[in-house]
C-alpha cells in the first residue's frame, strides 16, 4: 500500500476516532502504517484477544449446560452467552471485512466530499461530525458503566460470600485466593473486551450510516445551488463569451451531481453488503436478549445491583438496535429527498440537456437506499417497532410458562 493511501486511511479514521482507538486497543484494527514486525506482534495480540473471548464464552456455555433450567441465574447466563457470541461474531466479521472497511474509508476520502464549496457545506459536515462524536461517547460511557457494575458487584456481597462477576465454569476451587483472582481477571478481561467490541463496532456502523446521510445532504445542497450559480455567472459575465461559458458551467455542475449521486449509491451498496451478515447476526441475538433481559428484571428487586446491571444491558441492547434502525431510516429518507430537491430547484431556467440529466437523477431516486437484514427486513423505524412487539410477545410466553 502506498504512503498516500496509508495517509488517507489514517485521516479517515478521524471520522470516528473513539471507535478506532478502542478497536486498536482491543486488537481488532491493526494500524496500516505499522512495519512488518509490528504487524506480526499485533496479529499475535489479536489471536490472544480472540482466545480470551472464545474461552470466556465456552466457560459460560459449560456452566449453562450444568445448571438446571429452574435457577434464576440460568436466564442471566443465557443472556450473557448470547452477548459473548455476538461480540465474537462482530470481532471476526471486522477482521474478515477489514478490506471492505478500508475501501469504504477510501471512498469517504474522495475529493468530492472533502473539497467543500461553501460555509453551508462545512456547517453540514460539522453537524454530522458532532453527532458521530456524541454517539461514540454515549456508547463508550454506557458500556464502561456496565463493566464497572459487573466487575465490582462481587466486592459488595454480604457475609463475605465468595462470588465471581460471571457465573461460569471454574476448573479449580475459587475458595483458593490464587484460583479466584486468576478466574476473576480472566472474566474481567473477557467481558471488558466483549463490551468494548460491541460499543466500538456499533459506533463505527452508526458513523458510516451518518456519513451516507452527510453525502446525500451535500448533494441536495449542490442541486439547489445550480440555478443560483448559473444566474450569478450570467450577471458577472458581460462579455460576448458569456453565452458560451454559462451552458458549459451548467453542464459541468449537473454532471458532477449525477456522478456524486452514483458515487453515493455505490458507497451505500458496499456498506450494505458489508453490514448484511453482521446485522443478521445482530438481529438473531437481539431478539432473545431483549425478552430474557425483561424476564430477568421482572424477577429481580428494583434498585438492587443485579437489577441495575440487567437494566443497563437491556438499555444498551435497545438503544443499539434503535440507532441502527433510526439511521438506516434516515438514509432512506435522505435518499428520497434528493428528488424533492430537484422539484424545489429552479429547473425551468436550465437547458433541455440539463433537465434530462435531472430526470436521470429522479429516476434513480425512485428506488431509495435501503439497508436490509438479508431478505428478512429493512432497517427502519417500523422494523424496530416490530422487533420490540415480537420481543414482548416472547416475554409473555416466558412469563406464562414460568407461572
């Protein structure tokens, strides 16, 4: 990879600096500028991280197989096991799809989206950058609180009861101090990496969806400005060549918008292909986690440490799903608004050729950008409400079975 491409990727990591820093810390995003020996060392670190996650998940899985289904902690362990499986899936998906993510970063670096034309476009970029930063801070803060609650809960057990943060399989007697602290730190590192993986990957996905919205909003702004720019050029050019230059300017601006529109669809299609499998796995884990977390909270005392931890994880799952559906819906709405921008602009002042190119944009917009979970569903607000209703129905079945 050339130095220019490396510099471009490093620059583009700044679109979501917090998620990329966390992913680097967790061994899931190797910096592209590192030398060969650093690459090998980082690959070893990545293998160690995956081992910690998989061993943690297996320990919980073995404990689930040993436990009777009547115990209250059984449902909690099922919830945790699904969360760990999802974290492993996200980590492996990121490592496998690294090339696609780099390609997406390079597409964001395209000069069409970096060379902004006026203060209004800069303001639009800053608005989306602030939103990306807020989402990253929220996810990181939420999982940090959840980790602290989970890891400190055994330290506040009454009557000096020996308890680990997670009810998992223990190969030795935890009454022994050495064994206890070895397993404690294994669980602390495993759950910590898993929750940070969730937060950083979800923040990165939200950032890429918001970047798609940013590109669409810039396109709408540029479409609306074409008649104004042409009119301004007519007023400023009084010489005989003005009549020849204005159609050329108009054609160039329209052609750039057509190319921008096509570029956005290519970016969105690549992003959808990259996230398709990930979103399917996310949905498969979210449904049981939602109904299990509500079921657990119905069994726990309100205000207790266990209730607070379960509520924290429940809110994290709901908001994670909501953000995916909300921003997927925003991309769809923004892609439809491109057609409205064509209607709103003073298209009657443009040439016949330019109007035909605008019709091409409108025809392309008739099929909006949709982020889907395979053939199952699209990521939008209606899908979010359907998932919540389905989860509540599953919770009702669990509750009636328990009764």
